[in-house]
C-alpha cells in the first residue's frame, strides 16, 4: 500500500510561509492542503472547508475532548487546530498533504505521525527585518504587532527542532530551496 506523506511549513508571521506553501501547491497540484479548524470569525473572502473549518468554541472544545484534533492551540484568543480525520484520510489515500501551521502544531504533527512527517521552518534574515516586514503590511494594530513579535523568540527556538530551516532573505530563492527539499522527500 502506498502510504502518504506530510509536509509542514511553519514560520513566524511575516516570513513568507503562506506564499511559499502556495507556491509549492501550485507546482504540485496532486498535493492536498491541510485545512485547519478555527473558532475565529470567518472573513468575507474566506470559504468554509477551503480556507478553514469554522467552528464554535463549544464545537472545537468538544473535538479536543474527543481527541479529534491532531494538534490545536489557542492563539490570540482563538483556537486553531488540525482535524485528525482529514490527516488520516489523506494518508490512507496515499496522498502528500501540505500544512501551513504554527511551530507547536508542526511538532505535534511529527509526534503523531513521526514516520511520514517532514518539517520545514522558514526563518527571517533578522528580527529587525521581520519587524519591518510586519509593520509594512499594515494589517495589524500596534497591540497585535507587539503580540506577534513577542512570539518570535519562542518560534525560532522551536524551529531548531525541524528537519530543515530555510532563511527567507530572498523569496524566490527560499521557494527554490523549499521546492528542492520537498522534491527530495517526495521522491524518497
């Protein structure tokens, strides 16, 4: 039987992980994308089941109690997690599933599925450059920006436990490096 594989891309906010993950998915249309569950409100441009599985707090906590989540965490007041049923379905079908999740979630995925998990951590060139990138996005107020930056040392520390670390000082080069890692893993 062809067993699937799991590829996890993680990084602090502002390091380009989502852009890199989307690039990998474009190059590998057969890959499945892991859709996270969340309790945060749905944004107007988001689609249920494509961007997230939107759950009430009670529904999410029920899934925690029933061990239906491979990993979960409360971040900035909202729960985020990965449904075990989605991962098991991908693996049983022999698919490669790509994750774009936080560092703690990534390590939980590897703990649950150690034989089939590859973890890739995207690092900023420096803390200062990361701060400038986040400020330049103008998507968060100062409080949220400070919260994101406060998490960076912890995220960098967790990132040391990943299989690969890629510094994103040039987006195209970082995409190429991640693509090379992915190709080696998928073909192994």
